[in-house]
C-alpha cells in the first residue's frame, strides 16, 4: 500500500462518518472516539470481529465520562432510548454489520486507527515518562500488522519533509516524532535484562522498524547495546553503525547498506 493509498484510506473513513452522522445526534468527534476505542479493543484482543455488545459497553463508559453532544444540551426534544442511541452509533461507524457482529469496511481503516493511537500515545508523553508506553511495548508488531507501521512511517516522512522548522501537524517542532522514536531506542541501552525486558525490546524494535520504513538513515549512529529484537532492518542504511552487543534479529537484516 503506497502513501497515496493510505491517505485515501483516511479519507474513506472520514467521508463515511461525515455522511452517516447526518440527521443523527452523534457528533463526528464521538464517532471517531468510538472508532478508536473499538480498534484498540480489536488490537489488544487479536481479532477483527466487532460485536454489538462492545458498542453498548463502550458507550456506557463514554456516557459516564459525560462525553455528550454539547449542541444538544438544553433542547427539549423527545427522549431517545439507550438502544436507539446504540443503533444510531452502530449505523454511523465505518463497520459492515451482519446481525450483531461486523468488521471495519476495510482492514486498512482499522490499521489507520491503530496507527493514530500509537501516534497520540507517544506525542502525549513527556520525555521523562517515555518508559510508560502501553501500545508501543505491548508486542512486537508482526508482518500482519506491517501496514500499521507504514502509516506511522508516513507520519514520520511527512513531519520530516515540512520546511520552515515546523511539523505539518498542530505546529509541533520539526521531527518531534522521529526524535521520540530515536530516544526510545536509546533508552533500551539503559535497561537490564530480566523482568520487563520483553516490553523494552518490543518498544525499541517497533520504533526502529518505523524509522527504517520511513527511510531514516542510521549511518554513523552508536547503536551498541540496544535491545531491538524483532526490528525490521531490511534495506536499511547501517553504514558505520556500531551494533556491538546489540540484541536484534539477524533474519531481518537483508539487503542492508553497511
């Protein structure tokens, strides 16, 4: 999937939601929030099947947090039942339903949503709290999840290509996301083998894979003692890179420049 196709995936999901929320009390923000929560559940439970009960349970949580449409407050309209609100939400989501089960209209929509959660998690963390990364350390992203990393790599590329010292998103500093990925890799040097080591390796491995997919050149870097098992470094530029005492998988070092 090329960058043009991945941008098209984002537009497809957004256009679907924009169209489906018309005439309902569901806002675009509520729908996107539900999409991300559903996508996260599927990611953590290794499934692509969405169940109606998941929508009901998630809506209850959202309602308890007072995530309501501010535009509807104070209006004296006929009350709708909880089941009607659930049905409205189900109809607006980019999910094709068969009875009480469904799947996202395309797997790439789910992949895009997961990538956004990875991005939001990392950008929301202060440098001093990078050790707490629920998604980044949850697992080494597999080949089946490669498109998630490609969406992340697109983010890095877009950020890198912007001129005038500003990121293309929200006025962040240039290359902020790329720098955070590098910092995560560097932090793996400080960790001792033992309890929690898998999570450390997963974080570093995922970060290094994303950087490589984005075309980042590692040449000249000191990556000695990094723990990045599972990192996909095929076709990477490792010229004059110090990888002494590092922990990585030799099977993903094909076609490297070194």
